């Protein structure tokens, strides 16, 4: 028998938002492979596994459910670390900084693993930092050109630094808080501030939308306490301006709203918490909950972009993107819906913990007065 | 010239050996739960912890502080770790309070009140500890907050706020929890409440927190160990004395002895487990750690790789690691021993036993 008070408290948190998160987490549990990994994004190199597992474990840590399954995923990741200290798209593809950043984000939530697993991961990540502070997906020593069977120069685009990878790596290194990474993190944070566009958002190389990178960059800057309230408000104002009437965010390829894009838009607004953001967050959460499928997952969209490996700037793409095709110059949906569902579970889980499991209509009441952070030095 | 082992290998070896020995000794003492029982209990505890966060913590802090605490803005770089720890900290305090109330045969209403007060206290102390240990910018302010609440030992009159500037920050969250805790105390007290003992343990907990980050160079090894021990033991003793303050005068002496055995063992175990699991991190940060003191007889400053190397080599070449593990496991065994009763009436005690063992395993699993 539990304490009567505890039973009452458990009942009080059984709101609609909490149920959506629970159903989503249960759906994710059902997708976990026997080896503890999750798989998504079918490509010529096979389905993504290590990267997807890091991302999914990191999302599950937000909701406080499926802890046993998350632990198995983390244990699988620790076993899959390469000799170079990194992780890759899957066990066939060379290690990369983005997959390693997500693996690290999963590992820092425990269960604990051997200390050298983490320090080697951090060392691998630091080797991908450019002198300007940004991070590249691949370093020449990863030999991605050999894997895709092209000349070294023909993979220069994938070896260039990009905002989305920089955001993921800086956040991972910052939260891991290792000895010896402070300089690297400071440099990365400074670069993230420079990479913000005039509208206050961050662009993506590997993603069709902007909210994923915007969330990673702005949350890293918030953790580090180097983003002023005014700067964050500029970002959130622009996100709100782009939000559709129904609460969703769209991309060029998902013009009716996209769950992945909306999840990261919501996460970014939750960093601010002003009254306007609260209203927008409420609409976004409501839209997301309405999109949940009866099985507990969320529908996928064309969220991932695989540019030709020589292309550094996606704006300079001269040929058309193909949808859900193999090879490069393609826009891929997460066919198994794991990536999108993990993103939404993370966003609604965060909202649910901040708003005590309430339904979105109650959000604006609970988030007021505005959230104030300590002054930025 | 002989090649030296890389520091990273020494770190791994200490980490692996300490976990292997802890697991072996816990297994031998029958303290490890079957995996499926551990996982199910942990899931229940996390679920209850999240519920306590959304309800009890919110009630204590109000909308603004609660939203700040649960957001990504709080605790800076430690945000992810604090968010992960928060539900477990809340529920551990609650369950210790609830379990002790059951041993002391408190009525359900009082048991719930005790459990909630313990949950609040445990969370406040843990959050204060995080700030004091890791955030030099807020350390002084946090110690000021704790000092302000010394006057809260006699609860402030209604509307009389402590002098700490009211603003949303880690320190104001802890201040809010301290205020909520002290507001609840008068409702718990029975006629024979050992009020002074509770207050003296609260004061010792506060003193130890402040002392652990002061200049420790002049202290003897015995004094260093006492500071380290009090910092961990005093908060657990506070939980016990919160429960004890709610008993009626006719309380059974045997019940008191049972509760004291549980608390003494639990407090000692938490201290030793914590320092065993944190030794590498503490070595890096130069934080006070019982295992280091027991091994080299001093408290070395952090950031010196050569000193760290020599301490790690000492840990591997002496039996100090195993001796401390034996002490830790013996303390935990002593805590759960009275909770192994088999009668139907003791179902709640067996549940408490299972929960303590689950949390003990979590100390190993989730501590860096």
C-alpha cells in the first residue's frame, strides 16, 4: 500500500498531456530491437541505429518512463563505441560527430559507464572542431570518402562545419561537463552566437527545417547562461511569427505542419516561458496531441536531408531533391516514425513536467508570470 | 625507464574495481534485488517521484519557482543531471519518511505529513549541495540562504520573509523549500516532540555543508572524515527526527530502537556509497571525499594530475577501497535487517526494504 497522499498525487498528474507522453513512450518501447537499439531512416548504408538510439534514449530520459528500456539502450550504446571513441549512423558507417554527440547526451543520463567511454567520446568530438569553434560531421580521419567510395575532395561538404552539428556537439559537451573541454565549449558557444541568422534562428544542413538547430543552439546558450533574455525573445518572436494558426510549424516539404518541426519549436519556446510563448506553446502542444496516432506514435515527415557529399551549402543545390529515395540529394522521412515520436515525446514530456501533466489549455495560466533566469554576465 | 600507466587507465581500473567489489559484496549480503524486481520498483519510484514533483514541489514553490526549476534554464550545465535526479530525490525522502512513520506506528494522516516534510527536506538539501559543490558563483549566496533559515528554525512569523533577495534562481528555490519545510514542522509535533534534537541535526547539516567547502587544510584526517560524514549523515538523521517529532508520548521503545537502527545504517551507507561512487569526480574537483582521506590521510586539492595518479595508485595497491566497501555494505545490511519481517502485518516494512535496496543500487547506477 502506498501512502494515501502519494496515491492522490499520482492521480492528480494523470492529465491529457501526461497520457500522450506515456502512450508515446510505450510506443517507443515496442519499437526497441532485441539488442537494445532503435532503428530508423532507411538508406543505402542500411537503417540508422547508433545515432537513432542515442537520440531516442536522450528523449526518453526526459519523461521518466521506460527506464529499463532506456538503460538497455544506453548499455548497448556503450558496447558499440568504436576504437576512435565515436559512434556512427549505424555499425557499418564510420563514426561521426553528430551520432557521437547524441550518444554522449544519452550516456550522461546514466546508468553510468566506464569513465573512459565518456572521455574518449569527448576527445573524438573535440577533433571535429574547426578553429572558428564550429563542428563538422566528419573529419578526414573518419574516412567517410572511402566508405562512400569517392575522392577525398568529393566528400568536402560532409567534412565542413555546420550549425546543426555544432549545436548538438556543444550541448553534449556542455552537459557532460568533462575536465578539459571548457575551452572547446566556450569556443563553440561563441561560434553559435555568431551563426545565428538575422531573424534570430539557426539554419540546418542535415535537416529540412530550422527548429531542431534553433533549439540545440539556444538551449546550449541558455545552459551556459550566455544568451540574454532579449536575444532569446528575438528567437522566440520569429518562431511565433512562423507558427501556423493551428499551432504547428511547417517546412518547405511539409506545408501542412510537421510533428518533428513542431516538437523542436515547442522545446525552444519552453526555454523562454514568457506569456506569449506560453500561448504559442499551448497551441503547439495541442496540435501535437491531435496528431498522435492510435498506436501512440506520431506520423513522420521528410525531415532529414542527405546533401551530395561535396555540397557545403545546401542553398547552392542546383538539382532537385528526391523524396524517400536511396543515395544522396534526397529528403528522407523516418519511415519507422521513431525519430519523430522520440522528438514529440521529449517536447511533450518537458512541457508535462513543467506544467504538471496538465492539458495545454491550462498551460498559459501555469506559465505566467514569466520565467526569469539569472542575469547573464 | 619504466612506462607509466595512462591516467585514464588508472581511472577506469578504480571505477571497475569499486563497482565489481560493491556488486560482489552486495550480492554476498543478499542486498541485490532480482533484476525484474529492481526494474519494476524503480519504475514505480520514478512514477511517484514525478507525481511528487508535479504536486508537492509545486505546492511548495509556486508557479514561478517551479517553472524555473523544471525548465532547461536552471542549474546551468548541470541541468540534465538535476532534472534526472529530482524525482528520485523527492521520492527517496518521501519513502524514508513514510517507512519510518510506519515503524513508529504513526496514523496515516501524520505519516503522509511526515513523508512530505521529509521529501521537501531531502530535495532542498540535495539541491543546496549541488550548488555548493559545483557552482562557485552561487556558493556564497546559497550558504547565506542556509544561514538565513537558521532563524527559520523557529518558523518565521506569517509574512516575514527571510532577507534573501526574492528572485528566481537556484538559491531562491532552495529558500522556498526551506520555508515550506519549516512551515510544516509545527503541524507534525506531538507533545513529546524532541524538538531540540531535530533542530540540532538541522544545524549540523547546515554547518557541514558550509564547512565542506571551507579551508580544510588545517584539519586532521579524523576531523576531515567527521566533516565528510556529517554532511551525509546529518540530513538522514533530520528525516528520522522529523518522523520522531510526530510520535505520541506512549510510543513503543522497541519501535524507536528499530527506527534508529534503520536510520543509522542508512545514513552511514549513504555517506560511504556516495563517496565511493563520487571518488573520481571529487578527486578531479578537489572535493572532500572519505575514501581519499582514508587512503592517503589528507584532503588533496583538485586539478593536479600527478597527485591524482598517486592517489589512484594507492587506491589500487592498498585495501582501503575494499575496506570502505565492506563498511558501506555492512551499514546497508544493518539498515534493512529490521525490515525483513515476514508476518502479514509487516508488508509495509518489506516494501520499505525493497525500496531502500532499489535506491542503493541507483546510487551506483546514476552517480558519476
